[in-house]
């Protein structure tokens, strides 16, 4: 289980659910940057890294299908431009069609580089997380039916608050039942904090969680795979046996770290 | 002994399920000069295939005795600099990139990477220099034993070998990674050089005379069959495979 290498015949699937509710315009982890800004930045960085992982020879190979669903005033795909309206996109198309390029100076250098942008910050409306998970299920079940022998899909839900459209736990449990021959779908959750609080990372028990909401997110989260555990330990992260893919009260650094750990599959081969 | 008369042959195979164009090793040799090289382009990053090709072909074309000097790693790294100067992934001899410009630019900033082994058969000796996990195997006719270089046990192979970069900014970290080999090359001896997947399998059977006997006479079809069998039985990982062999014909022994 969770050992199928990723190749072009067995692509991986990564679907991000991003909170775009009004509260995302608040500051993030006690800093000046808003949660919406930091989230867009982290997601753009993740996609860029996925694309660069997939460059082989003279091309970008479709080792992954990637999607981003937003939930706030509306629920649906957030990719724009040529990818508008698409739920899951082969990574080579992500490479070909960013919304635009921005110029940034590499830290500690005077070198300017062009960086791609796929999503912009957005903060408006409530937090219809349950509807987003429901939509994710309808998209992913179709993907899993077409990729029965692939590494199981990974869904990462990034939010700063309670669902405003009902308890998402039962629909999340249904989502986790989607499977390939290599295991059940992996659902991970990260809760973003407005204030600078101590994050609770990768718990393997709900005992120390501060409130029922945090316990609910814990219950919705899958355990990390052995490979992800190894990656996390290699990054000196506190993961014990049975650690769940869940961080509560995350700051910007924890958000990036979490996306790095939670999107690691066992192995990407060169086929 | 006239080692320039050595017979040389190379076999290669891309990863199972991939076309020949995606073979990302490089191999070059010259019977006349006795020089040979095998390089293995790292799987990540763009232009690694082109870098592996450039390293192998430049090493054999340059015939740089300096690169084989075993008193200092710097002599070899200086030669790598000359290979870098000739590295042009946009040369018409290579496939045209289909990557978006920003991906190409990011790849260029990261550089291309490859493991390498190169050497020379001459004056009754075999000399070699290596960085990473491309290996040389020297079958000594007199003793019947086999020497492996620079790695000799399966446990020494991993997914993070030391690499030669197309960018020179990290060469100072490579000084301890450059390995040299020098040994007498006697009539009847056979030398193999292989990229990591096949080399790892060879280290498992290093004391099995049947393995070496079979490889000493293997042809293209036999090599392909052997690799398919090793992959299917999971005794060898599904990676690009390259094997170069040099031996001295019977008549040259006299």
C-alpha cells in the first residue's frame, strides 16, 4: 500500500481545497501578510516545484494531475486563463499556462527571475468547506476510476475556520473511501492561524487538541504514509507512529512545510 | 602488450517502457586511443542527458592525460571545466526543448548533473577516474578475481550519488568524491564499465565466474534479454543501462 511509483502510465493526483472566505483577509500568524496572500504564494510555489520535479529531457512529463478548488463566496475550480473551469490538469499544461509571470529577486542575490502565478489571493463570503469536499469527491472518483493502479489521490484542505455549511466529517469520511489498488485517498488538513500561536503538528491523538473543531479536523485527516513519515523525520518534524496529516494553528512556515510533506509520493520514476 | 588493439564494445538500453530517445546515459570509446567513458545523467533537471553525452564524448576526444593524474582530484576537475565550456544543450545535435521558457530557465539555474567514469587502456595498464556510482570491473585473468571500482558492494549504491554539475560553483565540494584506479592490464584481462543499475547487479555477483563468463561473450540480443530478465525478476532496478567492455583478442596475447 502507498508504494506504487509514479510514472506516466500511473500518474499521481493532487487536489488542493483552498479557503477563500472573507476571514482570509486577516493577518497570518501575527504578521503583516494576509492569510489569502500567503496561501496563494504557497500554492504557487508548490505547483512550480511539482512542475520542476517533472522536467525530464526536453519536456515536462505528466507525472501528476493537479487541481485547485476554492471555497468562499462560491465553490469551484480557481484556475484561470486557458485553464479556467478545469478541475484536474496534467502538470505539463500547468507549466504551459500560468495566469502570468512575475519578476522576483532571488534572496541574497541581485538575480531577477520570472516566477509563474496560477492563483491570486481571494477573500470573500463564508466557508462552504462541506460543499468543497463534496465537489472534490465527484472529481476524484472519476479520476480514480481511470487510474485504478496509481498511487492514491491526495487532497489537501487549507482553511482558517469552521465550515459554515454543516459538519464536513461525514462527507470527508466518504471522500477517504475513494481508493485505487494502492490504497485509500489521503485527506490532509491544515488550519491557518490569525495570531502567532504555537502550532500543533502531525498529532497521532486528539488528546491535546484545544477544542472540538480541532478534534473534528483531526478526525477528518488521514495518517501520513511511511514515506511521508520518513520525509517529515528527515526535516526534523515531530512525527510519531500514526501521525495524521494535520496541522492546527499553522504559520506561513508551517504551511509551506506541510505542503512539502503532504504531497510526497513514494517515488517518481523516469518513465 | 598492445592494448590499443583491445576489442571494445558498448551495450545500452533505456528504461523499460520508454523509447530509445529517453536513454539518459552517455558512452564513448576509441579502440585506437584506448580511451573510454560512461556517464549517467541524473533523472531530475533538464539537459542531464546532454550533459552525460558531453562528458563522455569530450573525455574520449580530449585524451587528457591530466584528467587521469591520480595525485590530485583538481587535475580531473580542471578537465571537467573544459567539458563545461563545450556543453551546449541547445546544439542542433540534441532534441529541441519543448518546455516553457520559465521551466527551461529554472532548469538552467539548477544545472545538469551526471555521474561519470572514464579511463584509458595503455602501456599495459588500465587507469580510470570516477565520480559517483558508474563503476569499472576488472577481471584479472591470472588470479581469476574481479576488482570493482569505485563501489564494490550493493549496499554502497543509493539514490544520492555524488554528481558532476554543468555549473562549476560546487566543485570545491567534490574534491573528496574524485576516485582514481590504476592497475596492470594483462593479456586475457577484461574490463567493464557500467552505469549504476547494471553495476549494482554486478557487485551482487562479483564472485560468480558464470556471470563474467556470460558477459565476456554477450551480444546485443543477449544483453537485452539479460536486462529484461533482471528487471522482470526485480534483481535490477528499472533504470537506463549501459555496459562497456574491453578485452584483448587471443592473437594479441602472443
